[in-house]
């Protein structure tokens, strides 16, 4: 009896997760994919450093940044359910800056230049707090 109840609960959870994921993927695809949906944000990030590039792209995720002898600076852009975009900014292995991460969540309809302004301001505050 308990096994049947657990199986039903498990199937329900998998169904809900799959439904949300499918809706999210469908919305991104209808907007032309991650590169096109977040074109302004991607452009702003790529213009930040001459070696910056798109490192990975999936149906709901972009990794953009620089990784070289001076460490790595990476933006992770993840489309989430409920029209939310989550952006992580990670700095690692940099000889001049300690490792840190910042996380941002925005409605995916927010102006991408405003998103970038908020991200840059938070990065600036973090850098000032380090020194």
C-alpha cells in the first residue's frame, strides 16, 4: 500500500517537473533560443573583454566569459520557470582578485540593459569591499 502511494507521489512530482521544464524550453524556443532572447545582455558581456566568448549553450542555459592564465570570469545565464532568469557571475583562479560569486534573479521581461547595470553595480560594490 505504501509503495503504491510513494510511486504515485513520485510520478506526480516527475510530471510537474517535466511540465514546467517543457513550458520553459518552449518559451525560450519561441523567442529564438537563448542567444536571441538575451541578445542585448550577451552583447554587453561579450564587449567587456576582447577574449570573452560564448563557452556553452543549451536550450535554457548560456555560459559566457573568459578563462585564461589570469583566471576565469564567467557569466551563467539560466532561464528558469515562471518567467525568471537567473544570472551567476563567478570569478576564480585570479591572482589579483579572491574567488567570489554573485547571483542575480530578474523577470525575463526586464530590460536587459537595466539587468546589466544592476549586475555591474553589484560587481563594483563587491570589488570595492575586497579592497
